[in-house]
C-alpha cells in the first residue's frame, strides 16, 4: 500500500534516535477517562491504524525539523576553507540529467 511505502521511506530518512521514537504508538487512555461513547466506536468515528499513527508522528517530526544536516555543512565548510573541495563536473552533470529524465517521466505519466 502507498502509505506503507511512504512510511518506510520517512522512517529510513530519519536519524536512528528519531526513528525508534516515532515507531512507538501512544497508549490508550485508561477506561476511567474514556466515556461510553468512546469505548464503542460509532460509524462517524475515525480510527487510525498503528501505521497511520507512526506516519503522522514522522510527518510532525519532519515539520519541526529545519532540514539542515549541520555535520555535512561543517564538513564542506572545512573543505572550502582548506581549499580541498573539488567538484566533479562530469558526475554532477550525469546526476542532473538522470534527475531530469526521472522528472520528465513522472510528468508524462
């Protein structure tokens, strides 16, 4: 199912500490806190599977992240300062063409 594929990609992209935290499902509320209407779902209730809850948690964690890999930034900054940073133009061009081909394939479907 598509949501399972997205969930797996999201979890794989997360750091290990976040991935292990996001796969846990929140415990149910104790019986004393649940009303009679919550103990038996009505046709109007929405019940999320554990996979959907995990995906939702992963999405929230991703939204809270600034998306910056500070270790990678520091690595490249150091290489630039030392003058050892090298760009392989052939490799870069090949990757750009591959991405362009993949994008045009998706847009033409």
